[in-house]
C-alpha cells in the first residue's frame, strides 16, 4: 500500500530470503559451525532485521530452513550478491 506521497510503507518494503538445506549424515557439526560463522556476518549487514533457523525434527524431517529478513529488497539483494 502506498501512502499519500506515493511511497510504500516500511512494512511493504521488507524483503525475505528463505533457504532450505538437507545436511548429509555426519556433517551436522560442520553445518552448525557454518551457521555460527554466517549468522553474525548477516546480522551486521545494512538493513538486516531478523534471522531465524528452523532445525529439523528428529525422525520427522531432515531439512534446515533459514529465514533472513531485510528492510528493503535492495539491501537483501546487496547481501545476496
């Protein structure tokens, strides 16, 4: 929704990246180490709002889901590329 000046509201400008990873058996420790390294880097990037990691449920799923939110699409794209 645009406001009276034609600009999008802050809520509508946000951008989210969702990635999923299936980690090979025996490599979970390395994956967690990588998450520990990349998370602070992501949080320090301009426009970063939130980072959530959804871990697999033992016996039900094998997929990690990482959700990263930025204040604008431009900031998300700058982080990605």
